[in-house]
């Protein structure tokens, strides 16, 4: 698994919490893929779109019939956030295969966001 993550992550630049916050302020879509129990326990990032991992591709494919309204095009900057920054890397690989070439993920995930003192809704 570590080798797979290394290969996947070599294909794009991951970002840290401060850069993710700045990206969101500049119009990037933060996408929280954590499952409900984690969101309930730890809270939410204000403004993040919640899409559980098993629905991610369906909801973010700009040409898909089940897309979220925020999935406006393949040039959309997307920052995927999981709990600790592992599942999000695999999710980014899948989104990039759909043509979402600006997708990236948050190094350290939600936990890094919270530890950086960035806003969280509990």
C-alpha cells in the first residue's frame, strides 16, 4: 500500500492546511470524504462539500448525470480531505482519471487542518 501511495502522490502536488485554506478562499472546492461518524465526532470544515468516498466520482464528474452542482468543469480546483491524508490520495488518483486535472489532497487530512487551528464547525 505504501508503494501505491508513493506512485499516486508522485503524479501531483499535495498541499498543506494553510494552502488548502487559501485555495478555498480563491475558489477551490474543498471536498470532505470522511464517513459520517468521523464528521460527527470531529466536526466539519466550513464551506466544504461533503461527499462520502463511495459517491465521489459520481458526484464530481462534470459530465455525469448525478453530478453535484459544484462540479462545473474539468478545470475546477478540488482539494480532497479525508481524516489523515491517505484515502484522499487514492481518491485524487481516481478524479484525475476522470479528467479533473487540478484535483489534489490535503496532507494530513482533517486532523492536520484542525491542528493548524483552522476553522471547524462542531
